[in-house]
């Protein structure tokens, strides 16, 4: 083994977790291990952790995330029993020793056929048309904040996006970084009560504020050590009732009280907010409250 | 000798800038042409100041003024583009011709 | 002269390091190259007429930032010129501050 | 002269390792677990062993140039800091060179987010531009205020002007404002608007393997350069009793670096819109005040 | 030696200046222009004008960042994914550009250029400061007022709220062709590659 491999073998292994139903709390605890590093995106990760049984409706999305990991990579299934750190570290060392990297799940084809088409063989037509390099370009759309009609970017985000509760898939239209409209494509996976425990909910919000160390402390059940935690959240953001905003909900969680039982409908909660604000508002509701809100919305529709 | 080189370079920059300012359809690209001409002007000022005018302080001031002109031109130009885009969602110089309402 | 040499040298060395680290280009497959959206899919390219939300701030900034050009030489002669320098720069900054205050009143220092 | 220039890569290399180690130690103070001195090398080795994914239809030229420019700017910025009685680049306008490096850093970070052609990096890039542009204003006020007592824009002269009393005593506000600039330049903590957790790592969300390693290296190099600059502007750089100049400079650099890392790990990041407002209506007036006070003191 | 460096920098400035109008990506165009400015700043540094040279780099880095932001925001196909040429009166412009260059070059070559190089003892930044506060005080303060007017003007022009309601009330995008569909809104609008409009308007 070369020196590089030996060093790499002792590094904390960056893991990206695809979390299934009922697995959120255990996975978040498992990722606190000093031998693992929680990867923000699959590009950073060496191992993809498949926590629990991923439902059929999320299988395609799992394949997409899986294929985005750089080589060498490994996928591990974990059912929530025991500490996965050993298995993950072993898998990474095996990769360094020449074990086969996991192959793609999806076929090697562009989103749209483009090669050889168009004026320059780049797949595009004219100025904005066609599918240059496999994708069309964004077109202008209405804006709900300042009325400047620039390009609207539409994409589905989730079900394994780290800033959304696992399972929640949103179709989002953005103008710049402001959300113009959202619709729920798939609700969050049902999680047990543990996932909505105040300290875990608070840890998620703290992580969004860039306080990873404090978040880890809070997730382990201690009080956070950080400056300007509540103050960093704009007053009145996500105000459901008078004085009932994101800041107040974080305070309640940090004091160990459960958050609100009900969350508003996601389709009306996020539009008009800048992305960071939107994610703070969304994560200021516990996963079960969001799950309930989505289920009710589905029933009504 | 150096001064000649510098001034030839400056005239090349002004030439390219003029081409850009005249040929570009979009207002923003047109501004790029203007900026490039001002770039040539700065180069010429630097050359004259350093090699022909024995470092007159007014030369440096002139360079600063050229840059201030550029900043003013950019700020107002972009503000105009925003205003026009609001009205017509257009960024072409031609589109300005149809703005008479 | 040294400055130009150091700039060229620094960029050259950094470029060499970059090629040494990521020189061999391993091809990425299409599913691997797809933009990351947590399992979601994008309809279009991410490159777009991006709606930058701080555009009015940027315009005010371009104009205001010009003051730096005048302030650096001012700093050099400040002690030499004494109160006169203080008064002149105070006036200059006061004029520009009116613009900032006006912008603030119009709400340009916000996400539009 | 050559000797002075050689200190730059050495300082950068040691500084990068030290900064990376501080990064792994600092969480301990804020309540998480710490890594040892080899931890940074291990993480780097892990990245080097992995593939650099090329995203869909990226801007390849700028993807390569962004970390290169960032790293080069750190080296150039560090070159204007005097190591002993002279700096590797002895320029009469040293702080203006540093200011240019700061401004070009915004472009390097923007290009880093622009080039992968992916949504989260793009949002990060624009967010960073919106915050880093107004941060340039306090930065310039701090640099200019430091130049007032020295009557010169040369960093060496600014160090020389601190022979009797360090600038941190005369201009404490300046150091605070300059730390804010440093956090922005190195994308840390409360000013890490490029790489937020809400956008899955922002401009770095599509970075993998050696490409990611190079970008992180450039960030740490910039932290080193910033710390050295802050040490020269506020802590008298190489001035000090007993020990040789370079040792003093390195010790002070390490101190500033530790402080920056600590603040970066322990202060929450607010939303970009709110930060924009705070920068213009709090940081800018404070900078005005700082300049006025420093000017008054310089004349007095 | 100085000549070689100056020639190299000027060639770089001209080349990057030319690239501005030849690249498809708006980001590349803006930063190409910035490189041109940086090279000119470099000439300033080499020709003992350190302050203006370096400050050019600083100012242009910031301004071109803003330029890139606005270019991307308001231009169709901002990343140049479809190669394009958005020009009108092309031949006339090329002619004018070449003519300007030739004319200016002839003037430079035929004129008797003054020769009084700056001496190394001159404290150029100090001189500039004295000039600003003394003889050119009025210019300096006028610049302040001009910048103030620019700030106010920019805010008024670019903000949405006008005295008589939203500035974009009743607006509709123009077509690429006269009376055509609004541009850039329908997914398959063809657009015009090589968009020539001879003779302007």
C-alpha cells in the first residue's frame, strides 16, 4: 500500500445517506461518529449509505444519486442495527485495496439525444432553441417579487436532498434564488417520533445556519455553544401566528419543547421566499408535522 | 520607442472597442465596446504620463477621471437596461427604437 | 517589475499544480455528470438569465466604490495636509453618503 | 530577494497545513470532536484517491482557472507582507495590491460556482457575489485607515509605523472589520455564503476528488495570506523583541488564523438578504466611524 | 527588458480585448475584458505608475463582476450554449474599427512624441494626493456630486416602484421579428442565428 493509500485509509469516510422510512433519527445519530463524515452532496462521498428500505417510488431517484458518486465508490445497506462505521470503513479500505467500484445503475445516455444535431452539432437551434448538450435552456417566466421577468428554472428536488426531510420531493420553480412556486411531488417518508425529537430538529436548523459543531452537540443532547444562533434568523420569518416564527420555534426546541403539531401546506409556505429563508422555514417544522401536512393535502386533492 | 509601442497598442484597443460599439446588437455588449475604448484611453494616458510628460500629477488624475466616467457609464447603463427590460423584456439596441409610446 | 513577474509566476505554478493533480481526464458517464438535486431532475440547463436579487445594490455599489480611487492617495498626504485633508474628504464622503441614505430609504439594500 | 520570494511557498505550505489542522481542532471548543495533526493530510489523501467528476456541459476553462486564480491570489497577497525589514514584493502601493487580490477573489469564487453548470453552485456563486462586493467597502476603509499613520500605502511602512504601538491598540475596530473581510475571503462561518448547507455545499456541491482538494487548498492558502496580512497591519508583522522577524510574523499569523477559524466555526450565518442589509447599514457606518477615529488619532 | 514586458502585456491586452467580441459565453466576455484591463494596469505598474496600475485592477475586477452579473441576467443564451453572433452593420463596423486603428497609428508614427520620462525620485502617489487636495480640489468634489447623481439616477431607473404604480405595468416582450411572438418565452422559438440587421434603424 502506498503512503497516499495508507493516509486515505485512516481518514474519516465521507458518507452520503439516503434515508428510508423510519430511519432518520438512527441515521443522524450514526453519522455523528468521528470515523464518518456527513457529506453534503454525493460528489463528496465515498460510500452511499442506504438506510432502511427505500420505497419503490424513490428507486429511480436513488439510482440518480448513486450514479453521481465519484469512483471508487461503494453502496451499503443498513437496517439501523448496530454502528455502521465499521462496515463503512472496511468498505472504503477495500476500495483502496482495489475492490471493484460500484457501476452505474442508469444507462449512459444524455437526457436528450443531441450529438450531431443543430447548426454546430451541439444540439441547439438558433439562439435559445434545441437541446444543446442534451438539455433545453430555461425560458423567461413571471416573477412574484420584483416583477423582472427573467428565466425561470424548474427542477424537482429530493427525495434525498440533505436540506429537505427524507422522502419529500418538491417541484420547484426558481427565479434566481427566490422560489416562485412549489408543488409536492412526493410527501416525506413517515418517520417515528424520535425523528421529531426537539434536539434533533434543533440540530437540523443549526446545521443550516452553518453551525456544524453546535449541531453535533445538540444532537447528542447537550446545549449548543455558538454565538448569535437565534439572532441570525430574521425576526418574523415563517410567522404562523403572532410571535410564532422560526426563531421562536428554534428557541422552543432548544428548550426541549416539541414544535407545533401542524405545519402549513408546503405549496403556500415557500413561494416568495429566498432559498435560504425557505429552507429555514421548512426545517422549522418537525418531520412528522410536515408528513401530516402533506398527507392532508393529498386527501383534500 | 516605448511610448510609440504603447500608443500603437492603445490605438488597437480603441479600434477594437469602436468595432464592438458599432457592431453589437445588444446594449450590454455595446457598453463593453465603450469600455474597451476607454481602456485604450487609459493606456495612452499611462504612456504619455510616464514617458512624455515627466509624471505630471494631472496625468494620474485624468486616468482616475476616465475610470470614474466608466463607473458612471456602467451604473447608468445597467440601470437603463433594467428599466427598458421591465418595460419590454428586451435588451437589444433595436428594441429601444420601438419604445416610443 | 517584480510584481508582474510574481503574478505570472504564481499563476503558472498554480496552473502546473492543477494539471499535476487533475491532469488525466477520466470520463464521467451521463448519469454521473447530471446536476445534483438530491435525486431530483432538472428540466433545463442551470445556466440561465439569472435573476440576481441584489442588482440595485450593485449599481449603487459601482458608483460608491469609485470613492476608493480618491481615498488611497488622500491617505498618503493626510498627515501632511492635516485638517484640510480631513475637511475635504469629509465633504466628499458626506456627499456620497446622501446617495447611500437615499438608497436605503428606497430599500435597495435588500433582496429584491 | 530570491530568499524572500522563497518564503512565500514555504509559508503557504506550512500555513495550509496549520489552517487545516486548526479547522479540525476548533470544533472541540465549540463542543464537537477534534482531529489530530495528521487528520488534514488524511482527508487530503482521501480526496486525491478519488475521481474528479466532470459535470454536464461545464465551462472547462473556468473550472480549471477558478482554483488556480484563487491560489495564485493567495500567493500574490502574501508576497506584499514584509517578512523582515522588506517584503518579497516591495511596492509603494502594497495595500492596493492586497485590495486587488481581495476583489479578484470574488471573481474566482464566482467562476467556481458558475463553471459546473449546476443549480446549487450557481446559487452559491451569486449569493457570494452579492455579499462579497459590499464587504469590499469595509475592507478598503480598514486598509486606508491603517495607511493614515504610516503616510504610505506600502505594507512595510505600515509595519514600521507600529514600532511604538501596534495598530490593534490604535484601531481595534479595524481588526474586527478586517476579520469580517477575512471570513468572507476564505468563505468561512457567518460569511460562507458560497458554500451554505442549505444549498448542499453551494459552489463546491459538484466538486469531487483532486479538483475539490485543490479548491480547499486554495481556501486555506487564502486564509494564510489573510492572516499574515492582518498580522502585518494590526500586530506589527515581524516587529518584536528577541526572536527574529520571520518567527514573530509566523507566530502572529498563526494567532490571527486561529482566531479566524474559531469565529468561523462558532458564529451562525444569517440569510443573505439580511446580511446584505447589515453590511450596508451597520458595517459601512462603523467603517466610516473607524476611519474618522483613526484619522483623528493620526493627526493628534 | 522593459520594452519586452510592455509589448507582451499590450499584446495580451489587445488579444483579450478582441476575445470579448468573439466568445459566446457572457461570463467569458466580461472577464476577458477584465484581463485586458489588468494587462493595461500591468503596463502602468511597469511604467512607474504603480498606484493607477494596481487600482485599475481593483476597480475593474469589481466592475467586471457587476458586468458579468448584468450580462448574464439580460442576454439571451448567456452561457453561449448555442454559438452565436449578435451583430448588425458588421462590415461597416469592421471598417470603422480598422480605420480608427490605422488613422491613430499613422498619427502616432508621424507625430513627434515628447520625451520626458518620469524620474525614479518622484513620489508619484504623494504628488497625486497633493494634486487632489490642492489644485484639483474642485474636480475631486465635482466627482463626488457626479457619483451622487449617478447613485440616485441608478436607483430611480432600476427600482420597480414608481410614483404612478409599477414601472412594468402592461409590458409585453417584443418579438425577434417585427410583430412576432414575445421572444424567449415559447420553448421552441427559433431565434435567429447570425442575426444580421443591415443598416441599423
